[in-house]
C-alpha cells in the first residue's frame, strides 16, 4: 500500500462508524473528508518517532504528573521535570503522563483554551519532544469540552458559520432529569451570543462548554487535534471524561452507543496511520461500565483505568482483610490478550467511589468516607438524577489515607504505603504512579484553603531545591519512599512474570494476606506474590507446588512445602528456581 492510499479495511470500518453516527447518506462524503486529513497527516512531518521498544512489557511504568509539578528559577517547568525524573529514576520510569499542558482558563489545565499549543508558562513543544524521545508520552485528549474562553467558543458565540453548532445548546425547559453527571453545578449555563442568549451544556463547570459531536465537523476537528498530538510524539492518548461525550435528551447521556462508536472510530484511525499509539479511557464509573470501553478487545481502548483499585486497596488495608479485594481481583476478566488495565492508586484527582458501588456495601463506602474525614481529608459530592447528592470521591493524599488517624511510627506507615504500591505493581496491567506518591509527599491542606478546591490537597507544586534537599537526607521520608519504589520497580522490570498481558490468578492465602500468581504471556515464567495486610506477623502454606522459591526482593530461598513467614506489612515476590510449566 502506498502512502497515498488508505486500506480497504480502514475505509469499510470508518464508513460503518460514520454511517452509524450521521446516517448512510452522509457517510461517503464524511469518509472522504476524513481520508484527506489522514493522508495529510501521513505525508506531514513527525517531530518525534516512536521508541523502538516492546510496549507494553513488565518494564513499563507511567509517571503521572503536571508539567509544573517541580520548578526551578530560570528553567522551563517541563525541562525541570525532565531533569528531575531523569536524575532520580533513570530507566525505572519508561512512560510519563503530562497532565494538560495547554493554555487553559481553569481546572488545572482541563479547560483547554488552545488544543494545539503548549502553555508558555510550562515551556514549549521542544520540551515535550525531549520527554517523548526518552519515554513513552501520554497526552490528554480533552474531548468532551473546551474552555468557555477558547477561540472556538468565542467564535461560536459570534455565530461564525465555521463554528455553528460546535457546542451543545438546549432549549429552555427541556427535560434533562435523567442526565448522569459527576458534579453539583448547573448543567446548563446561559451565554450571551450575537443572535441572543444560548443555554450551553456544561457537564463539569460553567467554564467548560461541551462539544457537540452530533455535528460531524466537530469530530473531524478533534481527529485533527489527536493526530497533531501523535506527530508531537504522543504514544498514549488519555481520553478524558470520554463517557459523557454524546448528548441525547431523555437518556442518561453517559456510555451512549454513539460514544462507543466514536472511540471505535478513533481506534480505527490510529490503527491505520499510527498503530503504535494506544487509547487509554478515563471513566470514573462503576467497574462493569468502566470495562465496557475495552469493546470486544480489538476495537476500542487498549488500556482502561482501573478505577476500583484505589478504594479497594484502601478498604483492604484499613480492614486488614483481603476478602473483598481478592474476590474482585479473581473476577477481573479481559476480552482479549491485547488489552490490559492501567492500574493506579493516586492521581491528580481524588479516590473515586462510583467504581466500587456494587462491590462494597453502602455501609462500607460510608466507612471510607468517615475514615478519610477522620484523617484530615475531604469528600466531594455528585448530583444524582433525582436531585439528591451522594459522595463522589475522597480527596486525600494516599500516604495520609493509610495513616491510623493518630500518632504512628512513620516507618510503619511507610511499610503500609509501600505494601499498597506493591499490590498495584503486582496486579495484571500497566502501573501508573503519581508524582507525589513516588516522591513521598504528604497532603497539602493549605492548597485547599487557598484555592477553595478540594482536589488541591494532592496537587502541590514543589521547588526543585526543596525536593532535592529532602532527597539528599538519608532516612528522610522522601528518600525512603523513593528508594523503596525504585527497588520494587527494578525487580518487577526484571521478571517477565509481571508482564501486563500475562495471566493472573488469586491464591487463597488467608484473610490477612493477598496472594497472586502472575505468569508471562508465554507461561514460561511465573511469580507468586504475597502481601501481608496486617501489622502482625503471619505465615502461609499450601500456596504453590512443593519446591524452592527465591524471594526477588530479599534474595531468600524458601521451601514452599513449609510455612512461608511474613513480617508485618511484608511483601514477598517469589519465583520458582526451576521453570514453571502451566
């Protein structure tokens, strides 16, 4: 196939998606417009070529960070971030998710003013190209909405023909009572336009106007944006808030079939012109709904955020019980061997509660809420379809969430924290580690007071000089956490049994221990992971075939026919000395 051609397979699939979205009569003309954009991309310049490495593998770890999380005078924040990550993690971190780095008007970057520019306060495209040459770069595709101060929206308010119907407008009095959304602010916001007032759909805030995908020109424009990110080196595209994309009054306006078709069209486009790029869907919803974005395992996202994991790990460690976590993990299924979970415990947002509704009881969820409040955290709410409100997410630093709420030996708290991280690293999937977790930060309640935003508790920006000074202190919290993280990451990277596309089985190891068998996709290497959830020593037996296993973390050799001892909050990652078959 020449560069001037697109495959017949692509054309047939794309035509089907477009016909579903906009009707059979419009499909051919829209396909021609889409093909023009793809051929232009294929013949254009690419700033960064994809790294020639296996992706994904057990070596893959994604650092989640804002572009200005660490700062130094006279240095662009993105360049400063690059320097700090390179110095302190080296090859242990192979991927980096730079949260929205575009000019924006609010929401820490998610109210995008200009999709195709880098905020000059952070740096320039060259800084991101440098990151992408060293690591896999994840870029946010903020597809649901644009800033109310963006040129797109201002042109829409001026009634310019090119931006007519670019945003979702509703007539006064329309019944939107079934709409599901994660906020308590008004769903519709009035704006003065050239032709009169418009009631604009604003799912997340009055400064974030929802794009109208019923207008195919919006979809074509967004595909241009996505391809621009790929040309700048993005190999992972995080589809932010994708679940709310399509609006249809009289429905919940979440997970609609049209939304899934748009994800499928994006996958079809990328498979054709940039098959190295993977889609990562961000849907903070109940687990069964979340995994629907795998599609059939071949046609939607390759990675799905594992949103149920953070609250379930927290619940398990607070209770000292693996029962719920193990039962959930045992039921995790993937529709194909080509997709996996994006596992994480902390991020720039809070700990979502919607993903565990139906997994935890209402009383257990309330226990999480009260426990976080007792530990100095905050709780954000959402508005339900009946007008009531319910807890939506827990806003707390994950290290602080694992405290006992009172005086505690910090070393014991580090043990608990690193145990939680080890569970996340052991589970099947690609791990994502938040900057503040990797570098042992605590919560920032002063940020909440300054901004009035609860999520600020976990979004503190740091001076590089302060960070470096703390890391230079032997035994400091930051040094301790980072060193233990790096130890886990390097051991994991060296064992193919942790491959994200490999097999996983939950092992019965007693209520206080989470046991997992992990195996490489080929089955030639396996690892037994044991995690003591309690502050007391425990031991387990009967968790593997009789033989000798070596603890990858300590170097100890243990007889599996005997009881395997576990210190308080200890992690053991055990590999058989002989090859394991099956």
